[in-house]
């Protein structure tokens, strides 16, 4: 009896406490959307839920905006064969990474295009234009980080513009009027990342609200400055 009290029972209680602690840690891990120690592991976990398997991270970068408050901390581009995907990630507990809601998007356009745009950290904010005394409706702007995938190795420089295009607008007139130039830099492996850009969403003609399609124009150039490939969102179908 004394052996059970002084030897077996303490060991049993220690084992049960350890199991309870492990169970609590597992439930916490699940409640935090299964955070992982690296961006690659977090993306690998999110991939199967989106029908994207066997992909590896080919480029990633931080999310830093100038005006808006992003709800993610990093982006990553994955490749599996000829298929690409973009994931948005959030840092958890300062050390771990999650893909909130398994927010991973397979890029649809690279079967047809060698240069294709995407974006991350799209955030909206509004304000009243103080320079227009007659303005009573808020201006709604969007700030985001543009991304581009180029599968042509001859491309060493990318140019492009961004805006929100209303369905009632002439694309070239809207582009000339309020197109925002994008400053691109290579993130490696055919991935290009742009500096954060901001554009207002156009007001509907009847004044009932705002609407528009996020549109990015792209051009890729080789070492001699020759245009190698391009992407026009108005001719993408």
C-alpha cells in the first residue's frame, strides 16, 4: 500500500498531468489555426484544402502598407509543376505562422499568359475630401501590394499600372486619367513584387455607391529593352 501511495500514485498523477497539458496545448494550437514554425510549413498545410498539393515556396515578402491597416503579415508564392498559388500569412505568438482560413489562391492565368498579375493585402479605407467643399460622400480608396509572375526567363524588368476600373468606363481613358504606376522589384524565381499602391474606387454613375474591377497592366522587357510579353486585363478573356 505504501508503495502505491509513495511511488505509483505520484507517477500516475505526473503522467495524467502531462497528458492534460499536452491536450490543452493541442487545443490551443487548433484554436490558433494550427500555426507552424515556418512559412513553408504553413503553406504546405493550407495547400491540400485548396486542391494545391506538392507546392513549395518560391518567393515571399512582408506586408507593409502606408495608409491602410493590413490584416496579414506576409505573402508567399508557391509553385507545383506549372501551377502557381499565392498565400496570405499571419504571424502568431511572434514566432509561428498561419494561413488564416487557409487563404491560398491558385492563379488561373498562367496556362495562357507568360506574365500574369495578382495582389495581396488589399485593404480599403475612406475619408471626406476636404479640398472639395461640395463633397458629402466619402472617397473610398484601396491600398494593396501588387504581385506578378513571369515564366519567361528573358524578362529582367517589369513595368505596370494599377487602378479600379468601372464597368461603364473606357479603359484607356481611365488608365490615362488615374492609372497608378507600380515600382517593381524581383523577388526571385520569376516573381515580382511591387511597392504598395493606392487607388480610389470609382463612384457609380447614379451616385448610389462605388464599384470597380481591380485591374493591373503589365509589360516585361529583356536586357536590350525589347518588349517580351505583356498583360492587358481588358483583353484577358
